[in-house]
């Protein structure tokens, strides 16, 4: 059995190479679907994200999601943010993904720039998540000012 880091590394490589057969041969029996979803979203491959959701019995076109399905939506949102695929963030937010995950993902890749904040704001403009984004940005700015 491969160590977890090796499995995750293989998942990322298979997704970057667009080797779906290899990916779907590797994933069953593992608990690494969330990493695969994040990496596929990071690459902007929402068709693969959809396939991964389907294999987990998750209908992305549904209207109500379980807690676990919500977590997978947030994982996809994180991946889209890390890959700077802002055009893919808005549909996930409209489905109920939490925009705070995008902020955290951008922080993790040192991508929380003024330009990217503007992009995120456009993704949530006029939605209930607009205030969540403003609150998360405020917390981040407070932490950043205390750290400096």
C-alpha cells in the first residue's frame, strides 16, 4: 500500500495529464476523492469534478445537499480559487459553496491580491455571501496587520 502523500501526488499527476482511466483506477477504495476534486477544479476541469461527484453519488444539479456534499462543493471552490478560475467560482457559490473557502485557498497560495479580491467580490455581488466575503476579508486584514 502506498503512503498517503504518494497517492495524493499520483492523483495530481494523473489529473494534470488528463489520465481519467488511471485516476478512476486509483481512487476506488481510497478516501482521496476530495483531493481529486480540488485538483481537478484547480486545473479548471469541471467536467472531471462532475464525474467525481457522480461517482460519489452526488448530483451537482440537485437543489439540496447533505453536509458531506456541501464539503465537496467547498473543496471544488477551493480548487477553483487556487487555480485562479474565478469564472468557475460564481456557479459554485450559487449552488451554496461558501466563499470563505475561496479566501482561505487564495491565502494558502499567496494569491489574496487586490485584483483577486475584486474578482471574488464580482462572484458574490448581490448574493447573501457578499457579507461573508467582507467579513472574511476583514478578519484576514486584522490578522495580517497584527502579524506585521
